[in-house]
C-alpha cells in the first residue's frame, strides 16, 4: 500500500480523532507464507538508520545483537496489527529476549488517528508531560493493536471517545489524555520520524522492516521472519 507522506497538524489531529478512521478493514485470515526468505525491496545504510532521530528509540534487546530490526508502522494499519498480534511475541521470545536480535519500533502514521495513538503510547499516562519508557510503550502498542477495530473504527463512529476509553485502561485520566494530544512538540517529533523514514530510507508502506542493511515491505509470518533472522546469525 503506497503512502503519500502527509504531515499531521494539531488541528487535523484533534479533528481526525473526533471522526471515524476510514480504510481500516477487518483483519481476515492471514495468507499462507512460504518459508523461503523474504525478498528485499532495497538496501539501506544501517549506520545511518541507527543514528538518533527526533524521538528516543523504543528498542528491545541487546545493542550488540547480530541482527537489528527497525520496523516503521502505523497504528491504523491492519497488516501492522496482524504482525504484532501473531508474529511479534514469538520472535521476541525466540530472538530478542535471548540476545540474538534487537528490535526498534518507529512511527509512520497513516492518518491523524494513528498519530494520536502513537502520541498516547509515547506519553507517560501518570505524567503525560513526560515520555514513557520502552516497556510501557510496547505494552500500549500491543493493547491498541489487539483492539484496533474497537478504537480506530468504532460502531458509533466516535473515535475520540473510543480512544479515550482505551487510554483509561492504560492509566490515563481525561486531563492526561488531552494534555498528551495537545503536545505540539511531540506531534512535531512524530511527523519528523515519519518524514525521515520516507526521505532517508525509502519507507512508503507499512509495515516496513529495515534489517541488517536490507528493506523489506509487508507483513511477515513467524516462519518467514525466523528464516530471515536465522540466515543472519
């Protein structure tokens, strides 16, 4: 799915969260994946990829791991949700927790609703003016992906309220929710992260994985990502 790189403004952010996000199809059964190695869509300079960006890295795993995986994803992307609800945890247990791979998540929001979700994952629910740590960030991302339909395209069309209710489950108050979503600096940083991914590393769809110097576009099964990681160890 190609991506045109819009820049979410504060007005669009608040307006977008007030209306139903469109283009979030139901997650259907995944297609069968071959165990063959995924095909690279291009090369990237990993030294450049791993240079600090606008936001602190949300990384899991050993910095000295032989394999580094950087994923650009959108919170309203159903393929990203599928990856994180089916593939990510087995990969984490097998490779990240054992020191074989390092995993970094970066923001590439499709729309204001995805931008809002990322901002809420980045903020500390107890102190929204502060940033969350990696553990809290991944926990929020996981919760939102598992309930993607409920907040990104709720039956009543009230995305703002649905996202607020999800946020309260993570420990946000309504005041904290508002404070996080009106943080202009954080909004600018999310936009800058997306822009960098597109302009410097050729990201134009989600999920996109930058793995040891190669770019891979699209969802991956446990088998496909395992085969790829194993080939690099």
